[in-house]
């Protein structure tokens, strides 16, 4: 799991995100990849005749296609723009050095008055295998992204197709590209296409196995433990779940072990990773818990994925559990608060995600509980005694977690569980 959430780089506009696509999360129709319209396109990147010199901007040199402007001077970076040609492919070459970052934008975009589903199509490459961040962003005020995606470029030309959702976008918004120093990118084309909601499945809702051998070994060990232990309550998640085995050990043994609980957490997982693990776990065939708890999503938030996409990812996990093990009830836990101050922007993000999580509950097969208030001081802040990095729980924090969780488990299971409690 991320050890730090820097709200200044979360790339989110959560204050204005609405619960507009939660029903899609439950349905999760197959993503066909078909776009309904090209919302915005920038063909000029490949036309050398359209390039105009950048003048009068400190630290910036070269030329940009007509309609594009640089916004890098504030960061102190050294940025060079140029037109390049590779056979029949023309492209914009960008290099950034120094201590800052490169930002360039085009304000010629339609109004985005309501949230929507899109796919970003970007053709590019990078000799340094740099990452670029692209999307629709306010250029004044909060400078918040309404739509955003991070694209890792390879050394060879590749067309990246990334599903994204977001909006609305405030006045003065533009299509902006960011590149951190040191970095380089060559971009041949950029466009954002609208996608029908019933065809939209974000990356967060597509099963992904991580390539780390330790992750694969951990997954296999968790499956073996579940098969051997046949838990009645199986808690699935990321490092907050995994660390029950360390900082939470005492609270687990006292409060959760008597409930025949099992741990299915892996450090660093997002919804997409948990979805893969559910589908490759043997749940419903090799072990059948009466209740499955899901605490997942903070790593997706930390990676800058939009609240709606995180909600859709969790919804995919819920659906996978119900399809594989229909006799198992599902307890969705709200993402815990993070960041020390209650005024931190990530708290707004988490609240938006949790509202979407809550909407998935039918209180028959799927239930929701938000335990986050237990970790907060009266002023909304988080104490280091509860979360020493304002994200991960201390032993005291796990004691609070167990105190709040056990009664919820007992209620959902109809009072059948014994042991543990306040």
C-alpha cells in the first residue's frame, strides 16, 4: 500500500463527482471498446507546418502546434518542444529537465457540463520510458482534473487505449499534458472519445495479476490457508488487511479469531488485483465462507483514479464474490480516512468513494459499514497513536478496528457469531 497520500498530486475533482454511474457498476456490462463520438481530437501534433515558436517563457524553448500553450515556467523546469518525423509519422517531441515538470495545454475543448464515460487514445513513445499524465483540467482555481489518466510510454510506438470517467469540468478548463523531470515523450496523436455507459468498464474493474513473485507466492499461501482453515468470515483487502498479521495480531487473536476469521490481504493491491485474486482463489468451490468482507480502494485513490472508477472496481469484486459463492454474504467496508488533517482533499475523495460503496448494498446479500469515524479525533484529525503514517493502523488502531467490526459481523450473520466485541 502507498505509505503517503499527497493530495496535491491526486489528480481528482471529487467535490463535484456525483453518483451518476453506480448502477453501471452493479451491471458491469462487457466493455466492447466502441466509442460513440470523438469528443476532442488533436491531429495537429503530426503536422509540422502548424508548429509555432514558444517565445517569452522562461526556461522553455522550441515550438508547439498551433493552439497549444506551455504552462511550465512556474515549476522551474527546463522544457524543449520540437516537431519530429519518423517515416510517415509526425509527432511532438518533449524533453524536460531540471527540478520541475512540463505542462502544456489546449483550451479548444467542448463544455463538459455533466459526468461522462470516455476512452483516451494516445499514440506515443519514450526513449526514457517516461510517464505522462493527460486529461481535462481546470487552469484556474482548484486546478482540479475532471478527467485524467496516467500513461506509461514504451520505447516503441504504441497506441494506448485507456477507459476513463469524470466530469463535469469548470469554466476555463483545458486538455492538459504533464511530464515530470527528468523525462521525454514523443506524441503522435491524442484524442478523447465518449463511450456509452453500458459499454464502460474501467481498468479498476478488469482483473490484473501483479508480476511480483512475492505477490504470487502470497496469493498461493492465502488460498492454501483458506482451504485448510475453511473460515466463516474471510476479510479481503490490501495492506490494512495483511497487517492484521503484524500490528493487528493481538486484536485479531482476541476478537476475530473466535469468529473463525481468515485473512486474505496483500500489501499494495487495488480493486483490479483483488478481483483477479477472487477469481483465482477457489472461492465457492474449495472454501465457502458465510461472510466475505471487502476493504479495498485506497491504493486506487492514491494512484489518482477517479471516484467513480474506484466504485466500479469494488462493484466488480462484489459481483465476483456473489457469482462464485452465492451462499456468501458480502460486507463492504468503507475506505478508512487518511491524511492527518480533516481538511485534506483526500478526505473528500474517500467520502465520494464511500457514498458509491454504500449505494451497492441491498441489505440482503450485500451490506455496507463505514467504520472510519472510530479512527478520528474530535476535530477530524488522525492521531499518530492510531495511524503512525496517517494511513496504516497501529496496534491501537487495530484494537479500534476490531471493536467496531465484530458487532457488524454479528449483525450481518444474524447474531450467530460468538466471541469478540466491545
